[in-house]
C-alpha cells in the first residue's frame, strides 16, 4: 500500500471513497501512479471510472481517503492544475457550434492565468504546433463540427496538450471510433507520451489494445478489483468477477477482433 | 425620415432602440450558443410578478421587476445545476407561477394604470432621458462583463466540463451570464414589453448562427441584426402606424425568415 509521496509520484490515492447522495460510488480505492507511466483504467459501465477521474481533478469531493496530485490535495490543486490535461468522455458536440479546429485548441489555453487578458502570440503559436503534433494542422481552419470522429479526437488531444501538461487524463477517448482509428489513436498517444514525457491515465473498454500499450492496468467496479501488469490482470479471475461475467473476456475480445462483423 | 427624427421623443426612441439592440444581440450570442432561449422567456414573464408588486406597494416597478428577474434566473440556474430537475422543468414552473402572482397582484389594483399596458407590450416612444441613462448604465455593465470574459464564456458554452477541469471560474461565469440576461430582459421591456422581450435575446444571434460557422462573424451578424432590426422596426412602426414593440420583433423575425432561405455552403 502506498503511503509516501515523492517527486516521482504523480498521483497518490489512498483509501478513497466517494458517495453520490447516500449511495457509495467508489470505496476504499488505493493506488499510485509514477512519472512516465501509462496506466489503463478498466472496469464495467457504472463502475466509477469517470467518477474517479473527476475526483482526481478535484471536481468531486471524496467522502473518505485522500488524493494527492503532484503532492497537492486534489481539492486544492492551484498551480498544479496547469500540469494536468484532460479529455472528457467522447460525446457528440453541436455540429454547428461556430468554432474552427484551431479555436477549439485555443480553448485549451484558457485558465485562471489567462483571465482578463487576450491570448499571447506564443500561446497561439503553441496551438498550431500542437495541431501539427497530432497531424491535424491541415484541419485548423475547418469547422470543428465538420470533422470526423477520429479527427475531432485528434483536435481534442491537441487541446488537452497545448499547455504542455505532465499528466494526461483521458476518459474513453476512443469510444465510438472504428477499430482501426482506435488503434491509431492509442499508438499516437504512446508516441506523444514518449516525445513529451507524459504520464497517462486512460479509461477504455478496449482491454486488449490497452493491455498491449499500458504499463499497468487498474480494474475497478466500485472497489479496486485488481491492479498490476497487463498480463497478470488479464488472466486473473478477479477481472471476470469485476465484470460480473462467466465467459472469458480475453477470448471474447480476440473473437470480435478476428470477426468484426460477427 | 428627417421629419420623423425632428421630434425629440423619436430621437430618444432611436437611441434606445440602437442601445437595446446592441445589448440584446451581444447577450443573445451566448443565449443561443448555451441554449438558454427558454430561460429568457421564463425570466421576462416572471418579471411581471415583480413589476406588479412594485405597482401595488408603490416601489419602483422597474427595480422590483429586475429583482424578480435576477432572482428567477439565478434560482433556475441553481436548481437545474444541482441536477435534481431539468432546466426547462424549473423554468416552466417559475414562468407560470410568476405570471400567476403578477395577475393576482394586478387584480387587486383599483383605478387606471396605463403603465401596465406599456410594460406588457412596450412603449419606446415614451422613453425619457432618465430611462436612457438607466439603459446606458445597464448596457455598459453587461457589455463590459461580456467583453472581459468573452473567451471564457465561449469556452463554457462549448464544453463546460473541460472548462471546469481547467480551473476556470465556471459558476461565476454561468451565474454572471444569467444575471446579465435578466438585466437585459428588464431594459428591453421598455422597448418591446414583457411579452416580446425574450425575442430580442434569440432572433439576432439565431440569424447570425444561420449565416456563419465562425464565431467572430456570427457575433458581428448578431449585432447587425439586433441594431438594424430594432432601428428598422422603429422606423417601420412610424410609417405603418404599428405598435413599435410588435414592429421591431416582426421586422427581426422577417430578417430571420429571410436567413432561412440562405443555404450555407458548408452545411
């Protein structure tokens, strides 16, 4: 059980419990994320993955336990917030919302530091640089709503990275994308992680792809069911218990990859 | 036309129309993008209760109405953000309750109150210099709020969750926008009345939204529709001898209908 925080620890969660009203959503969650790690967060729908991310961002108050982000409590992140990038759960944006891809990336620059002033030239340049880094510079002037799902995700990735965060939290970023685009997105993520020295915490239902890329998997369903290296987690009976299913999840995932129409 | 503006009441009316048009269209930009149109309807109708309270008690009807409008806007925002009820449900209740209270209070009045009719349907031709000063002060406050926080208001209209995660003061911005809406509705009452005030918070930006997928152009088109529609409607009312509030709203609606004929290239 982690108890010490040091410079190498980016996220430290100890005995975290969260309630919505009287209902417990998370109970006794404990884990630690080290600098440079890529962590896959898995678990069934309604298991509390999004709630956990929101608690890490300080958007939800824990009912018990503590969260330290870069050594500071999640409820009082202050300047540390600048070190955290976030991509919320994939959703359909208003197709006619009058923002171009570049405008969307610019919204990623906005923070308490930029209140009461216009964006500086270097901040605007950073937006174009980041669009180039995700291979989306050619989309800069296009209305965001006209982009395909995969293109939108690349733009949102550029938005999350434009302030050069050290930690990136992603909530099911590839949901709704086809298998090929999902795979490309995850590979791009791994590359960006290496280039920018990022620490990643990624929620996904694509267990098999995630297992091929992540350093560790955390499986939660209200409580922490299992965490460890991907192969250890994938072959553990605790995984089936977390998903409350009797069939082999890996076998099922492999079958669906071989026969995508089936 | 020159003869028309030789009257000082018409000069006041034109100035009020231009100021209100500019103010409403700037606020309308965010009302349309944040989908708060129905809240505008709710606020204006609830204000009737405050105005009626002012008339019954002898307090200033404008300030009583404003207090009710701001309280309604903030309460609606507060209740719907707690997630227990949908925003339109809360507005539906406040809207009806506010109107009911207004009607109940007005029924207790004895005698003739011409201001009731002008509050319901507007009377821009009776705008005084004091009304203009009040309108200018409200416009200055609201437009300053929008100018200072424009990019942040745009960000919360697009993706509020990420704005919260970035540490932006989302609650302050959201409730500030609601209060700005309420004050804008109240100063618009002089122009077009309670019944039609909410139209000015929708039509200008909806027209800009039809024409452009770029927020800068949309904002400019919204301003042009708001100012042009208010001034044009006023001039039209003079020549066609129509009530000015109705003429302004109808003229703006006509611009919007024409915009529907325009087929955007990119969508």
